[in-house]
C-alpha cells in the first residue's frame, strides 16, 4: 500500500482486513473482505483515484462466496468504493499561481460547481455507409410491407408516457445482416472503449419506427437485473430520401459520481440520425431520443432504426 499512502487517510489502527463494497455501474454492488496488504485493494483504489482519466485497462477477477464463485468485471465498470473502516481518498493538490497577501481569500465553489468538475465524458462512435445501396433499398421495402406487424413499445416500468414508438421484434431476414456488420465493427469499437479483450456472448436487435410526436425519455440500457450484461448499445439509422421527418436526435449524457453512485450529468452530446449510419455507445450511459416531427404521419416517412445491444459473457 506504499503507493497509496500519500492519497489515503488510513484509520489510526490499521486492521488486517477491510470490508469493501464495490459500486458498479448499473446500480450493482458487492461486499467482500480484503486483507489490507492485498494487491487487489491497491488496484481497486488505483482505479477510483485515476484523476486524469489515464486508467490502466484491467479486468478484475474477484473470488466471492468463500471462493466458490468469481466476480469478473472490467475496471471501467467500477464507479466507487465503500470501506469499513473508512479509508478517505485525498484529491491531488492543484498547482496555482501565488496569491498576493492583500487579496481576499476566494470562496470555495458551490456543491453544484464542484460536482460538475467531476464529469466523466461519454463517448460515441458513428460510422456511415453501413449497408450497400441495394441492401438499404431492400430493408426499406421490407419494413414498409410489414407496417401492420409493428407493435407499440413498452418499458420495464410499464410507464406508457416514458416511450412512444412502434417496434418489430422478429425480422430474421435482416437481423443477421445487421449483426454481421456489427461484428465487423466490434474489434475497432471495443478497442476505442478500452474493452478490446471483453468476451461477448450475443447481439440482440429490434426494428423500431419513430413517427410524429414519438420519443424516448432519459434512460439507460443496463439498469435492471435482466439487462445488466448489456455492454454496448448500437443504433443503425435508415430512412427514405429525401428525409420526411425532423428531430429524433440521440442525446447521450455525460456522467458523474454522486454519493458513490454513477448518475447523469447536465452536459451531453447530440447524435444526428444520419441515413445509413450506425452509432455505438456504452449501454450504461444515460440517453434519450428527442421528439420526432413527421408532418405527413405516414409510416413510410418514419425515422427507422435497427437498434440493440452487445452482451458480455
């Protein structure tokens, strides 16, 4: 623990064991007892003390249930630690210009301003020309012929006001085509997110249409037990040309740590739903679909997407 001594305030009586609760993105948490001198404790604190975002890419493999099971997670899913007894992290001192003696002492920033200084920027990657012109035309024709098979979307909470759109869950004629393109992008995309060695298990997909007045309020894609293994979200956009709708941008929020939880920041990036393009981002990011305006209200004029998730093993 020598490398941590300058950044941690340790209890006066250092115990042999420390009870550590791991706070993971998506609201998950696990508590375990770790020897004070264990390398694991040092590595966990190195991750949460990565002030400059230069985190070493690491896959944690933590024995749990008295060694009968293994908790495995990439380091970027760790968003906080709770220790008993308390081990308090001290932020590094910022070098400032000397202040003249006659100058008044500056007030500390507000809590709101301090919180905004701890923003974790979101990342998103968008690629164009995903399908060939022929494949794109075939996909458009396919969805237009199946308008009657689309059903209203829902959410796990049952809140009908949270999401407005229609969806087709079964489209085997094209789901494999999209999945094959996603697999081609995965090595580069996972490397960009620092997940190059992440083992993936499956690619899920659904075909969604947003028409006039449709939207999807702020949410993430991995916040429930049955979605916790979703690592990567993708959205493939396609529509008729010329485009007959406006709006429908994807807004992806930055994150920050609040009370040891991973929460939405007020800052965000906006992704234009470009025809025949695909966007990738981490499923834990909070995001939303802004309202769509489609004056004709014709189904064929909708903002269409094939959207889904890549799950980790």
